[in-house]
């Protein structure tokens, strides 16, 4: 089992940057595929990015490709999302999640979720 706690959200102007962090508890962090998802008001939760267990493989939603970078530090049990060139449409609650079994963009395949951190981008 793994527990996840996000941090780093906030209010930023369009074009700015934020770095989200996700601290994981447990000794098996390195065995999980990790992902970032987001949910805007009135919308469904959507995939943002994912990273393989060793960090050698990453995938991104088309809407964030080239602007966001996912990374992990297994020695520190940490997951990160560097967000650059932010747009108002990036405004959402961002969640980190862990999947024990699959490299997948489907939220249903992620068993463990953090509580979320709010990101607001003003125009």
C-alpha cells in the first residue's frame, strides 16, 4: 500500500510555472507506475502524465505535451510535475496516483490517490 500527499499548487499568471510534488509513503514506491491527473470544475478527471517505475518511460496528454515534465526520485519516494507556460485552461485540482500493475492512462487502473492540490492560472 502507498499513501500520497501532493503539494506545490497555487495561483500563477498565464505563462508562469509551478512545480508540483507528491510525497509517497511505503517501501514499495519504486514498484508503482505513477501518474498525474487533473479535474476542473464541472469536468471529468483527466490524464495528464505518467512515468514508469524506473523513470525511463513517460507519456503526456496532448494538451500538456512540451509544457509539462513528469519525473520521480525513487530514493526519496517523490514524484514531480514541472509545469511551464501555464494557461488558464490548466486550472484544476491536480492529483498524483499510483498504479501497481499497469502503464496506463486510465484512472480506473490507479489504486492509490492523493488528496489533490489546486492550481489556478489567471489570464
